[in-house]
C-alpha cells in the first residue's frame, strides 16, 4: 500500500499490494461454488485482489455453514474484516461470527459485499487495518514522568497495549547517562547554522535522544522536558523538532495521549502531526500554539527563546498548512475529537508559545472544545482527514464526540 499527498489532501491507494482475500464456504464445498463469487469480483475491474489461505486482509463468506472455518481464522490482536453478500446465507454466517467475535474479545467488522463495487471503500478498511497492525508491537519511550499539570493526559500501560498494542518503556533520568555528556549532534548544526546560544548543549541533547532511541529500540518517545529547564535551563524544543523531522515521533512534557496519537496518525496518514496547546477559543476559531514543530511542516522558521521560561531555544515556525484536521483522544483512549478547519492566520503573539496557528472551525466543534474538551494538547495534520480518522476510530471502538 502506498500513500501519495497533494498540497491539501492525503490520498490513499493500494498499488503494488493486492488485497488478499480468504474465501470460506460450507464443508466440502466444490470449486464452482467459489468460482461463482470470484467471477462477480473479477467483473469489478478496479478491485485488485488475490485469493490466499495465509496472511489475508479479509475473510470473504461465500455461504452459510462456514462459521467454524471463520472463527478458526480470526486473529486476536488485529481487526478482522468480514465480507459477506446476501446470497447463500453468507451474511447470516458472518453475523454469527461477528457475535462470536464480540463475545470472545476479537475485533471484527462486517462489510457488505455490494460495497466492493466501490473498491476504494474496501481499500480504506484495509489501509486502516494494516496501519493498526504496524502499530502493534511498537515501543514507546517515556523519559522521566508525565508532567504534573497534564492531569487529563496520562494513559495506563495496559490501556495503550490493549487498544493499540503499544509497549511503554519507562526511562528514569537517573537511569540514563547525563544528557549534556553526549557528543554534539552534527545534524543540529546543519539544520540550525545561525543559532549560537546553547548550540553545543542542545546538540548534546539531540544526541542523547537519538542514543536513547537506538539503545532502547524505540519507535517513538516523549520527554519530561521541563526537568531539563529546571536543572540546566535548557529546553528540548529543537531536539524534539529534529526527531520528528527524521520521522521518529517525539513529543513534549511526557504527554502519553499525544504521543500515542502522533504514532497512530503517522501510520494512518503518513504524517508527523504538530502537537499544540489550545491557547484560546472564540466564536468561530481557535488559536493553537507550541514552542516546537516538525521541521518538515515549516516553510520557514526562526529560533526564539522558550515562551514560558524565556530561556534556551524554541521554534517560531511559519507552518505550511492551509486546510487542517485536528485530533485528540481522551486518557482512556475511548473517545476522540476530530474536526476539520481552515488556517486563518499565523500570528506571533508575545503571550503564547512561539509557533502559532489560528484555525477556523465549525460552530459545533467550537462548542465541543469549550464544553467537553478531552484535554489541552491537540494534534494537527494537513488536509481533509476526518472521514478516514473517524472510520479508524470506529473500527477500534473509539467514540467520536
């Protein structure tokens, strides 16, 4: 499966990878029973599929009497896609299997076979399934602890494992080598050549993060960054931005909800999201702000001091975004806020974190943010992504508010 991106909208295609379908029917069903269904699928010229018994994307119910074959094929830690039509009691069989899956802790989704006339619909389901499969087994490092002001953003280890299959690796500062003892990261100097104040120290912090990822085999990390400010008057804003630039999801403040969401968005959309504070909300727009941003999102940027402390370094980026989707989950990973908006302005208010966007939203979304927010930090990605993200959340049993 490959992704390609236009300026304002992410597109999804299954290109070189065929959809792999496992066809199941009643015991001792002969080949003509399967050939009849396959001939109908072959008539859908846009459906690029192959029949297989192993490593399949979806089960295709040819008839009733296939229930035992189906439940023996279900995968425990994956989304099982059950495709069935109206004929030959296929839908009835899939319904029984769906009920069994619900009773026994399997994730399963029923898809009407007539939906395959629009192959993009099935491709989206399979894209989501494969995205979640890639998340399974990934290792997330937490350097330090969740910041104490993030009272709504701590996730239990069992919760993230159960919902996404992500393993949390706790890394205490006193277990790690001093972040200022690392050699300077040459990539920092290459990307920030005009920056001089604390450049050596920040380059060491960058090497510290890279080494922590390598030594602990991490797929992503979040860091209790304000501890560095208290200890050494150094911020992690630039090193975190560099990690994201290199394609490794990295977050601030030990915010577990946000970094899990960034990992999910990367696998689903192929984008590293911008994590931002909701700095203000008015009748039709919100101000988002933070002192770091993935550099690949920045058309240009300046280096300024960190907003809250006026110390060290932060990124004031001119984000190259026009139409955006905003995403946030709750700490139980059971609810999600998803909204599309338009960038109205890119201000530089002195009273907010350095990188800022004003995003226009629908009135209903403004009301949700005022009355039922799921937390402060929200994730921002480019393009119209709400339909795909809402379907992904639906398949995971997450309620989109």
